[in-house]
């Protein structure tokens, strides 16, 4: 592999800022090897029956409905050959370097924003989705399957936001039928945009505030995300649970899974 572990100054910058943009995460050919598998899974809407395919920002729909920003959880469950690609090992090595030997892959998922999509990914913190009884060490590695910029929906981060508490979240638009979360009425004084070439990636802490704009370009924006977890520490006081906020959307997904039978 030509991508060496993070340099000490990169690790230091990640810990200071809560995110890191890497222009050369993997050779472009390795990322291109993911694309046909990813495209096939989204084309057939893999995971819909189990509730793992849904629109990130809109209420539950039928399988045939047009989705503004579809998301697929557990891509490698539906295409195990993904686990054999070098990008999996690259992600694991970086996660271990950041989180330590207890790092484990919690989830791999994809977010697809079609060309001309009007759907943003609102400002939020990933940790808001997790068990509020604990503080979590978590890391996401966000890999675009094509070059991305501010027009097509690259990632934006609020520097040092991982040092604070998990902010109050709600379901997107306040609609309890929606899976995604947002920090309501949040407008940061400063945010860092992270355009990337093919082969680049961003890393961010689970508590880092992040956002991506609608895809106003003429090219589909495909992102493959690896989510790793490390240590978790019991909190003195629990914070609100996302499952309480998204009970209707979770119920709709569970009903689909129950109808499809055992996986």
C-alpha cells in the first residue's frame, strides 16, 4: 500500500481540529474498484426489505419511489466482496492509529446524492445517533467515489467542535418520520470546506460538527463511509437518545425487516 500511516503532525492536527482532509488516501484505481459494486447496490436498492435503504432526509417511502438522498447501511453485508478490497484494510489501519487497538468497524454505509439533488446533509454530530449513556470515541472515514467540491457536496467541518458536548439535535425538519438528525437553526461562524480529488478522504471525530451541501453539479455524488468505534465511557448524566427522536422512522424500518423475514 502506498498510503503510509498518518504522520505525527497529521495525528496532532486531527486531535486538535477534530477532522483531517487527506488528498491521497488511496490510489484512484482502488477507489474506482468500489464504484461498480456501490452503484449496483444502489441501483437494486439493496437492503430496502431489511430497512437498511432509506432516504436520509425524508419520510419512509415505497421501494420504487424517487429518493432525494438515499442512504444504504451495511454495504458489505450485501456485497461481501467489498471486505476483500484494499480500501477496507486502509481504513482499519488509520482507525487503529487514531483510536488505538480497540478500534472496530461499527458500520460501513453509503450516501448517494444524484446530480442536481436539492438535499443537503444538515449540520449534525454522529455521536447524537449513539447511546447517550456513554461518551464515545468514534471515527468516520468519508471516501468520495469521484472528485468532490463545494458545488457537488464536499464535507464541511467546524474546527475544534469535537471538544464540546453533543449539541441538541432533532430529526431533520422536526419530522419524526425522518431518520436523519440536525442541529436546529445552526449557522457556524466559520466552517472548513474539504474538496477532494479521486483517492482522497476526510476523517472526523464522532463529535465533530459536519455538513454537506446539495449536489448542484451534473455528476452523481457517491460517498462511501467507514464508521469505527473505540473506547466508551459511562456518563454521569445521560443525554437524549436519538431513538426517542426517530421512533416513527425506526418503526417503519423495523416493520419492513419483519415483513422480509430473517436475514
